[in-house]
C-alpha cells in the first residue's frame, strides 16, 4: 500500500496544526459559527443530532494494521469505544468532543492518516473495488490510479469550493464492486481495439433526491490523460453547475439539463487547452506510484489444499462461511476473506475497539498487515493462505465477526439514521435490527440467495437505498418516521434504480413487508433465479398485490 513521502507528512501535520488554531479561536469566540462551519467541514467534522461526528479518510479503503490499531485507540480515548465504517470506505466517530477533535487529527498524523476532504463541497475520498490488486477477474490494479487522483485532488485550489460534494469511483474488474455508475465521475479500466488499457469515463451518476445512472462521455481515454481529463470535467462543472439551490447543484443535474452529449462537448472543448499539459501523467510518474502497490511476499503454493477440503467436509459452519465470505484470489493457494459487519444486534458497519485490535492482529498474522474497507461497510483480509482459513474463521467466529452472510439479506447497508444524523427523517437502525432479528435462519437466507438490502434514513441516500435489490427509505409524515420500499435496484455493472412499491409503512410493519416480498419471490422464482432477476422478469405487480392486500 501507499506510504507517505515527506510532502504528504508535512501537509497533514500543518493542516492539523492549522485546524487546532482555528478551533481554539472558535472556542474563544473569535470565529463566528457560520465561518467555522466551513473550516470544520474541511476537517471532517459535522455537528449531528446529539454530538459532533468526525469522519476520517481511508484512501480507496486501504488500511495498515498499525492504522487500524490507532483507530481502535482513538475510539476508546475520544469516543465510546467503537467506529462506524461508511459507504465511502471511511470511518466515522459519532461522539467526540469538539474541543478534542484537533487532538485526534494530530494523533492520526502520526500514522499517516487525516480527516481532510471527508466532508464539504470538495472532491471526497476516491473509492474502488475492495478486491483491487488480488481479484481473479481484474484487468489491472485500480489502486495506483486512485492514488494519482488522491494526490491531484487534495487541496486542489480550483476545486476547493465546488457547487457541491463530488465523488469519484474507479473499477478495474469485469464485475463492478465499486458502484461506478452512481458516482459523479465513474472510471472503468477497459481495452481498446489495439488491446491498450485505458479508461471509460462516465459522468452524472449519483443518488440522493434525484437518483441518476451515469452517462458515458468517453469510451476510451489513454492513461496519460486521466488527470487532465478529470480536470476538464471539474472545470466545466465548477463553472456551470448551479449554486443557487444545493439540491440542484450536483453535476448529475447539470448533465441532465445540458444532455450528456453537450456536456461531453464542453469537456472536450476545455480539454483541448489542457491536453498534454502540466498534469499529464508521465511514464516515470506511473512507475513511481505503481511501485507502491507491489505484490506481497506470496509463497509458491498449490491452489488445491487437501487440509481445506477436509475441514469443509467435516464442518458445516465453516463450509457455509467459505461459500459466502471467501473469494477467489489470483495467486494460487491464497483466498480473499470478507468480514461481514452486518450481523444481529449490531448496527451495520460498526466495529468495537477490541474487534479492531483483533482484526489488526489477524491481518498481521494472516494477510501481510493490510486491511481493506468495502463500500458495503465490511472489512477484507485480501491475502489469506487457504491452509489458514479454518484457523482464521475460528477466531473471527469467537469475536462475532464470522457471520457467513456475505451477499445475503442480512448483509445490509444502513446509514446511522435518526439516532445520530440531524438530516434523517427516520431511525434506520431499529429497522435494520428488526430485519436481522426476523431473518436469522441461515438455511432460509442461503435458500433465498443473493439479495442486496439497503436502508437510508432520508433522501440523501447515504445507505444507497436506490440501488438496493430491496431499498428502504425513511420518510417523515407529520413528525413520524415511515418507510418507503423499492425493488429492483442494483449497483453493479447492470446498474439500475429501484422502483417504489407504493405508500410507505410504519416502522413496526417493515419486517412483515419484507417477509411478504420474499414469499412472493420464492413462489415466483425459476430454478436458480436470483431475486433481482425475478423482480425484473415479473415486475412489481405481484409484490404490490401481496404487500397491499386487504385483509
């Protein structure tokens, strides 16, 4: 993974010192609230319903064991002993004291971490496939390109005050695990007719109040032009994007208003002046960044592991876990392990300080000291020897991190909702808990197969409800939280937006509604047909009829 150079380190140390001074002056009354708002947002601090919320950047989801131990220590010293992993592969603390946040930033700097650009109208943390560099279906490792984007976008003077927040995702695989099509800019690594690797560029995707699938504006962009082309996209948006209405200020609104064709023409026109300019990526620069992402010291192993096969045969619990949570690795004899953080009794994405320290220890022991964070709010150990899988699983199981439910109904995405967020219309966490409690039969879940369930507490869609196979949205009805249900969403290469079933439901009814939807699926599915395929085939009518049937 990438290690800071002297410039990186100096930058975050100076920013931490600067923010400490700004906070001190605010607390003395020398900076008014409205001015401090912009300063704290640039340093990852929101003021939420009950307390400040502090968001820490995890670039493209990569963590070292040292960094994860530091996060555990900070959660214990400055928060309530846990952290919440987000859909941007970051982590947030929900209970820090405002006056102590500069202390957290200073400590983060000691392990090459920071909270910069995790909030505010700027380019946010660039995300990617959590299996980047190890996936068997990968065209090329996407992480070096994410790092180039990180370096280019950090404190970019022209884009420090964009019309709204801005999100970029990169995927280097056939199977999109980065939700590329619902980002302000989506980047896919592709080959052209000469078999050269470059980028397909999408713009104008996004969720929130106006969910949109992004549009392709360039089918193939040579590698060296990545940053100049991104710069032109941002320049057009920064110049023409609306600033009079924050709900209409996202680039997706601009692209829809102009049409993707006209927007692309504006970008190409701007790019003509930037192409081959100062931020063109040279071969030497590619080599410098790619050298940070070399393969670890893999052993030469057979991909067939008799010990593993025997353990799977003898232990049904372990078998279920390997089927759901263990993925194919491109290196023979190794596997990718996902720790599902959505399990009964715990808010999705939440991990205690003790669990973080354990995962750090396990990463050192089994996965070269590295941890990945997925946008589905899970953790990944990407380089585990197949012969170590059973031993690892036993330790994860004992720490309540071994749930064999990856990709199943209970492996849900969920925002913190009205329990924490001042923007939320409803409490999303009790709904998540009710569903976890209701559907705790693993045999039933495995029979259902892959189902993406996403929950958001409001239309900002931090829980990605629009692209859930089943999406649940909190809505306000005269001060009371209700929930709207949609079906048919997907965030993968077949991206689609879910369609609303009908009128919203009370919180107490949601688990029953989901049960009815699942019954209809089981009654209508063809052999081996996943939930999303069944919904697309039969449409919403059978589900509507069952859910809204009069007694």
